[in-house]
C-alpha cells in the first residue's frame, strides 16, 4: 500500500508558498518568491546579455542528496515560472510527472523591458514589420545549449532528460529549436505558438528540414517528442495558423516523432497557459516515467 504522507506534504508546501505580488515594472528581476527557488544570474558570452535563471528545486532536493532530476526549461521565466511551479505539487500527487527541476529564463537587468527583450530572443529571424528588435533566436538557442544547460548541469543534480517549453513567441522559439536540433531536448512543449510570425516563416523552415533542394526527403525522421496546443478563442488568424501548422506535422510522415496536439476549449491566448503546460508536462515527461517504472 503506497503512503500518501509525502504527496500531502508536497501539496501543503506549495499551497503555503504563493508567488509574491509584483508591479508591472519589476518583471525582469523583481520579487518572485517561491519555495525552494534560487535566482541565478548568468551573463551569456554568446550575445553578451544578462540573464536571470529562476531555478525551482524539488522540496526534498537537499535531503535526497543522491537523487538526480530531469529538467524543464521554460522561456518567459519572469511571467511563467510561478504558473508552472504552482501546479507542481498537484501533478506529483497524481503521479502524472516525475519530480523535476524547473528553470525559468528571464533577464537580470531591471532596466530591461521583458516584452522588448523577449521579442529579440524568441524570434528566429528578423522581421522589419515588428516594432521591437527581432531575429536573435539563433543566438538565444546557442546560449541555452552551450551556456544555460551546461551551467544547470554543473550546479545541480540533473538527470539525462530535459524538456523545453514556451508560450506564444516562446512557442515559436520552441518549434524553431526543435527543427534546428531535435535531439538536444528529449521533449518540447509549444503553447499557442506564434507560427504566423513573418508571413509563416516557420512553415518554410519545416519544409527546409523535410525536403532537400532536389525534391527528395532531407530528413525522414524527427527524433523527439512534441506537445503543441492552441486556445479555442485565439485571434482567428493566429488560431488558423496553428491549425495549419498542426496539419503539416500530422501529415509529415516523420519517423521517430511522438506528437500530440490539443485545442484548449474556452480559453484565449494568455489564459491557455495553465492547462497547456499541465497537459504538456504530462506528455513530455511520460517516457521518463515509463523508463523509471513510475
């Protein structure tokens, strides 16, 4: 008979430590207060930008000194770390996900405007039609792969399983990262991705991944796992772009590709995050649960 004491303690721990309130000018390095969370600054050598990592550790991380944990990296850490972290105890209680380390990626300089900075980091190519600076996605991907992930692996007890998640521009970046290097992460979560960016640039990127210039298949496999979602009440064009990209993935005939798509009914663009991430984490971590007999 399994003991329910530990999951109950998890629930109490997370219910009793809500995120502190913050004003709209303090997103970059303001007082996000979460239990078992550390804020780690990292100035990237790749693009010389000061990032702030919100590292949320499992409640018993210090006590279980020999245990290693899979990692979920998410974009827009200043907004979404608390959202994802708040459901942690409930999903553990339901045995829907393993204990994991959550890393929200934000900005260390309080003078940096998250909306402006995220547009630069999360857009794969420059789009002159966008008001903010854009096109820094390739550098940001290099920062994650060569600086942030190695830093987390060095500083914390990580397992050999990692997931990348993001919403809106973050979802666009997640899909770009997947097509750029599908095996770097074990799974990807794209919540309401902005796939219509720059006249559906991502559609052409998927085509370049799949097809060679002579009409032959360039890649027959997409060796990873993806959860993608859309909100039922998104802006019509935005919603239609996601549905169209879903059809491309559905009919791409990729080998070694595990894919799940879901429309979150009744939600608009921002309100879809809690359910999107909840379902995305369940899908992304399922292979890890299976491999460890959980």
